[in-house]
C-alpha cells in the first residue's frame, strides 16, 4: 500500500482532468489518470511524471469501472481522492424540447451515472481508510435557476449529477467529503476558444475541493471555493 495519497481522475487525457492531475501531482499525490483512449491517457501520464499511472476506464460501463478500480486497489491499495471529470456536451443532438429522450438518457448515463458508478467503487476503499474526497465536476448550466431549452441534454445531466452529489454525501461515512464544483466556462476542447476562463482558473476550485481539510464542507455546490445555488 502506498504511503502517499492517491488521486483518481476520470476523463483525464486532456483539459480540466489533465490539469487537475498536474496540480495534485505537484502537491505530492500519486495521480491515476483514466479515460477511454489509452494512448491519450498514457501520453498524459508520461507528461506528468513516472509516478503517474494511466488506467483505461469508460464511465458508461459497469465492467470497465469495476476493472479499473480493482487494478488501482491492487497497485496502490488506497483511493484518497476521486475527481469525476468525465463528461460530454451532447450539443450536436440538442433540439430543445424536441430532443429525443434517448439522447437525454445517454447524456445522463455518461455525465451523471458515470459518477455514480465510480463513486460506488471508490467509497468502500475510502471508508476502509476513514478518509476520502470526491469532486463531481458539474456546471452552473445544471442549476435550477439557469435551466433552459438550449443544450438540454447536458443541462439535465448536470442537474442529475448535482442530485447524486447530495445523495452520495448524505450516505458517506465519517471522514469522507463529496461536493460538486462548477469550474466555469473554461477554454478547453469542450469549452472552446471563446470561453471566459483559463484552464488554471477552472481547476482552482476542483483542487480546492479535492484537498479540503477535516472541517471542510460536504454535500455542497461550489465555484472558486464559494457556495453557489443549486
């Protein structure tokens, strides 16, 4: 079992996930980058350093999630931080109120239930060690006060992810904190070049939630370390 804290990040081949991995590695964490495209994830891990681990993980597959966490547990023996970053925009299928229900289901499965699957696998490991931090990378677009018919699949999936955050936090054991974080509109492949925030600004709140002290909050929704409305 590793003596250093272990951070598992989904969707970590690029963008927010990769930058979160870099920042946590700088803080001394053993970083596990996960994603569906192993060539991309391996290259990302190599860029962080020899201690970074690349693991194949498709959050939409129960089998893939189980295999990934079994492998991580076998190698490191612990999971201290889980950052549920994997997500898709589904904007190409957005047709407002005419959006097909199958698209909504696919978005929820990937963006919300993916975090449910990984949390289910991480929690027993965290509970055994009496410590854990889970960060669900959400969006203000899923807040009730911001809901609209554009990008409806993405919005609905993030609303569901926020609900999963509250439910998970209410059932987590002592020493485990689970929060949702909105990084804002960030200049990534998903956010586009016109986004208003840099990658550094976007990951700041994620790293904050991943490294909360013992008296830190749980079951909340935050941007830049400050509470925002559900």
